C-alpha cells in the first residue's frame, strides 16, 4: 500500500531534507518514526528537497507501507516519535503509481523578509531582515522578467546537479504587509537555490541600486556571477507541491 503524507517542519535545526550519513535531517527523523511504527525500515520520497534552514508548510511525501496499520495508527504513532519541529499533518492511501515528486505539476514557495530599521526577535527563525526601505513596486516590475519558460542558469548554485536549467515560472508576486515583504513564487520545478537567488537579485532593485530591467539582463546572461547574492535560508518556506485533481489529495495541494 502506497501512502502519502503532508509534512510540516521548522528547518532551523536541520541540515536540510535529505538523509545524510551524519547530522540531523528531516528525512532521517521521519524515516526513524515511520520505521518505529512499522517495526521495519521505511524509506520515504518527497516532492522537493529543501536545504538547511529552510522550512515547509506542507511537504508531500510517499512511502510503501511494509505492514498493515490503521490510518490512525500511522498518523498518531509517527507523530508520537517525531521531534517537536516536525509533524505529519495528514495521511492518505494512494494508488501504486502515485509519486510524490514525479506526479507533482508545480511547487510553491514563499520568502519572507522583515523590512524595518531593527532586527527581528520573535520571528528571527522564520524571516530574513533588510534594514533599508524596499520599493515593492520596483521589485514587482523586475519580477515580471522571470515569468514563463526560461533558462535559469543565472539563478542556480554552481553545485546544482540538474542537467537542464530550463524551468517555467507560473507566478512571482512581491507584496508588502506592514513591515513584512513577501516573495511568493510558483513554478513547475526549481533549481538548487533558485528561489533564494531570485530574491537576492530582486533586493538590489528594491533598494534602488539596480533598475528593474537589470533582472532581465541577468536572466539572459545565464551567468550566476551576474546575479545578486543568495538570500539567507531562514526566510524561505516550501508552501506545497501541486497535483492534478485526479489524485484526490487535500485541496491545498491540488491544482
């Protein structure tokens, strides 16, 4: 039986999603919890790996259950073995051909930045900080250059292993809510550090150091050295992947 999970986590104290030989990872603690419930090893596959310090509101994961347990048993048993910074929000039994990664048609991220003169205290784990005033309208104009299908080589890390840098950005919205500036981006898929590099390249525009058209020039140049710096990880949250309605998953992850 293939089972899908909706997983939420605070990535601050993790080395990222992917299991490592050493160090604390989200995949590692989730697999340990599931394996306790099953009394046998349970590997999992996610919709999209997140880096160290990056959070997730609804990461979608699937695993093939090696034993029979009730839905309540899987959900409550797994959560009882997870640390406080991870929880399984929902569980759903799926057809065998469902795949958390390959069945997804899009992914959505939000980057949040506190834009005020003094640093955050309460929100320090979940937002980045910029003390100088940002012009949201200028950044939104710059963001328009990134919509659609493009070669995003300029916005990925040199360590990115994706063989093809072409991605399709469906939406990129820059909004302000008081002192908070939100960058929300949806694409069919993302390259390594792509969202953080996009944000890092929009910030010079918001600060008045670059014109909005400069972002289009960076995109066309396909050179990481032309783009802005990588924005800090703590401001980034993987909101959710999106799947076709035929999978009948919860509404928040359905197109």
